[in-house]
């Protein structure tokens, strides 16, 4: 539920509330979800918090690697996004 509400907050531009909901979702329900880390990174970037976005993208990369070949395309996109920030 937190993921979905966070996604809605993100769509309407309330990135602080989106980050709060994504963070709760990560802690309570989905600590191994690479996608939620990517979504939260997008909100951090919208708020100009580059350091937090980098950390979330790094976490997402590690989680995508654990997912194996099915996540290769998401892994490559995330690695490219991270490279652009460094």
C-alpha cells in the first residue's frame, strides 16, 4: 500500500511524501525490491538530493544483480543512470 501511495505522490509532484512512503515500504514490506529504490531515487533527484539518489541507485543495482538475467535490462538502465550522476 505504501508503494502505491508513494507512486501517486510522485506523480503529482509531492516528492517528500513519496520518499516517506517508499521508505516505509522498504522497511516494512520490500527491503529487497530494487524497483522501490529506483522510484525513491527519482524523487530524491527531483528534490536535488544527489547523494541520496546515488545511494538508492547503488542499492537497486545490487538488488537487480541478485535477481539474475531476468533483470539485466533494468540493471543496465540503472547503471547508466548512476554513471550520469557521478
